[in-house]
């Protein structure tokens, strides 16, 4: 796993890897698409449920003054009055909490469940459906829209049209 998308782009463009998968809401997504538009192409996308998430706080902290989070998750919870600490990923928030670097963080619920003597759950977020982008070295669109005609969304749309037509 590579946490820096510029490094990941270089690895793919050099032929040392075939693809990059990036969550579409990552802050660097537009930069990656624009910066490497002639060498790295969006070739696919998919939706996947995230792991169960929560605001996890160290047991020794009564009222946290700060919250570590991946910036795309900021609106999952009320952050008013908290100093926000940007992290690369939800996993790196968990790592920072385990290392004692943060008071509180928006990360995986399992961190508190697996370490009940160290952490508590202050607010449950649950799972979120995340859109993911797949990049590769070879353009697949050939100037046309690339679609999955039997995708779940296409099936739902067709079912809706059929219900309305009845």
C-alpha cells in the first residue's frame, strides 16, 4: 500500500504496478486526474461500503480539544469547537491514536472494541458508501462513455421506469 498518490502514480507509470485505486473523495483526486491526465487514465469506478466508523477517544481524555481525521470525513460528525488535525487516511488516524499522538479521532469502531481499556466510542458514524476510482496506464474510453449496462443502478432505473409505466 502506498499512501502518497504522486508516488503511486509514478509506480504505475513506470510499469512497476498496473493500477491505482483511490477513494473519489480524497482531497488529492482532482490533482491526480489533472496532473497525470496524459499518462494515467481513469479506467473504472466502483462503490464499496466503508468499515464501521466512530469518533474514538482515549480513555484518559475526558473532553477532547482536538480531533484527528481524514479531511473527506469532516462532515460525518460535528467538529465545532475542536482543533482538527488532518491525516492521510482513516487507518493513519487509528495508528496515531494507538501511538498516543491524538486525544480523539474519526476512525474505525473496531479500534475501541479491540482496545476497551484504552479507548471509548464518543459518537458512532456507521458505514458510508464510498466511491472509488481505478487508474491505469491505458485509456479505455476511446472517446466514448464507458458504462456497465446491467449495473445495479441501471437495473434500479429500469425497474423504476417499469413501475411508472404500469
